[in-house]
C-alpha cells in the first residue's frame, strides 16, 4: 500500500471538511468518510502512519491527524477471524 498516496487522499478529504465552521463536525466527517469509503487495508495502512516518526517526507494535515487520533478506535478494522 502506498502510504504517500493514502496521506494525499486523506489530506484532500481534510481540505474539504476543514472549511466547515464546526471543528467537531469536520473531524467527525473526515473519520466517517474514511470509515465508510475506504477498505480495511487502506485504513490500517493510514492509521499505521500515525505511529511512524517519518512518513517518507509526506506530511499529513493537522485536521486529518486530529480526526484519526480522535476516531482511531472506530476506524480500526476488526481483526480477521481465523476460527473455523
């Protein structure tokens, strides 16, 4: 998964919601969009960039970082069940 592309896409989503006057609504909107429209692999990869000290020079916008941190539990895909 190309983390640079994921961060770029997340930043574009953040740019859209950043114009909202209600910051909490914007944060919720970013998280909701990512949860609803991004597949689990994409969400896992994007969330993993929060734990990396350097994302290869690609900077995540502040509003996206804030939304991901606030909604991390709800954005983290459930573990795949291996039980048969």
